[in-house]
């Protein structure tokens, strides 16, 4: 078993550099790290100097799904692929615990960690605050495996064999930020084994706000993508409709006094545009590429 760690990244070279340095703290280093970039500016040459693990850089089109697929294309059947966002900080034993989980539980095909603090729910954390929150959670891990609906894209590990045997890939019809690509991929793997949340895998998602989709585009995806997955059959209708309603209500309710770190009005406009397109029968995830 090789433990392959992959990070798709766009437009955040400084964040990526610090995250890679932090990976060096792992008690079990990854066998190699795949950095999936879209532009030359996504990665500084100096970032790769003196790292205690080999790195492979692959480049191509921009988008979370397509960038993750470039990493999948490098796998062998016995590998485990650990997919991380470029702003996710792992507890020092995260990689070691991931290897143990997949070795001891052959029925597990997707494992997602326990996010002890998630900056995506607020203004985000800087590195020092993220590390402090991670240290504060030391000793709180446990060996529980809880079945869950899907992996969380900022930190999810997958067993390569069923992915390769069934020619599964992240859906590239979900462009750019690829809202809900983790749900779709997890549910297509679900017939082949268990999807679990592991108490022993602990980390902090900084929730860095740079490099993310503008509010208008994300708002469109908040409606169009669940509708698409519902039609595709990889998201239960009740779950998809509940998510769409929750996003619309949150953006509508907070648009008068939006949080400084969220473009609520942009998201609301995107929601309404997607609802109109749904009513007209022309809603697709790719429509965000036409939106300014």
C-alpha cells in the first residue's frame, strides 16, 4: 500500500507552501505528494525545496474535479489516495492513522476525518490560529468509525482499487469550485464499500477565502448542482431539496446584514438565476462559466 497525498490548488501559492511545510510534521510521511495546479503561478519553485517527501506536479485545466482527477490517473490499485484542500492542517498522526484505517478495514472505500474547527463557517483562520486549534484538540481522537453519507472534500481518503476497477472519476461537469463533487463521488463509490467518518483523523480547515468562486457563481451552483445530482441519482431528492431551500433561506435572510466575509447578495442573485433556469428547463452546472 502506498499512501498518496494529493492537493488541488489554484491561486494560493503562499498557503500551499505553508501547508506543505506542515505536512513534514507527520509521524508517517506520504509516499509522495501530487500537486495539481492550473497555472504556473499556483506554485513557486522554492516551495518544493528541502521537503522530506517527493512531490509530483501535474498541470492542466482549472477546477476542483478535473484537478483531482489528474491525481487519480497516477494511482496503482493498492494505493490509498488522501485528498486535501491546500488550507487543511492535519494532526501529526493523520497520515499514519489513515494508513492503519485502510489496512485494518478492507471494507472501507472512503474515509473522511473529524474537522475539529472549520474556518469555512466564519471568516477563516490564519495558520497560527489553525495550529493553535489543532493543538487544543490533541488527545481527543478516538477509534470510532461512523458510517456517513459522503466524504468531506477538504479531507477525504479513498481506496484506489474500486475507483480504478470501475473507472470512477470526479464529475467534470461540476466546474471551477465544483460544489458537491465530494457528495457525487462518494455516492458512486458507496456500492463498493463503507463510507466512514473517523475519530482518529483530526484536522483543521482554515477556510481561506482567497481563490474561491465569486458569490454570484457559487450561489448559482448552490441550486443548480443539487438539482443536477438529484437528476443524476447520486443525491437523494429529499436531501437535495433541503439543501437548496437552506441555502436560499440563508442568503435571503442575511442579505440585508451580510457577514463581511460572505457575498450574500451575490449568492442570492445566483440562487434566483438558477431557480429561473430550472423553471425554464435550462439549468446545468456548466452555466456558471457563462456568468460574469
